[in-house]
C-alpha cells in the first residue's frame, strides 16, 4: 500500500500590485481641444490628490510639406 502524501500548505503573500497602487498612478484626460498648432487638455492625477490641471503642448502638429 502506498502512503498518501499530504499537500504542503500554500504560502499566502501580499501582492505588490494592489488596487490602491494602480488607482494612485492613473491619469485621466478630458476636454481635449486644438487651436492652431497647440493641443490643450485637462489632466486629473490621483497621485496629486485628484487635482485637475490645464496642460498645453505647443507645436503639436508637424508642418505639412
């Protein structure tokens, strides 16, 4: 007769990628607009306490040749 082995207990660990980790590193974009060669948008970052900032990128469009 064969002796039955008991499975070893599974080690529980805390994953480093948690919901708080992911949510704290997200950036939301809203109200994207263009004007001439500039793009404007609103950025909300969870890492900054949810504050919203107006962001602009000048010369966003390459010249058409």
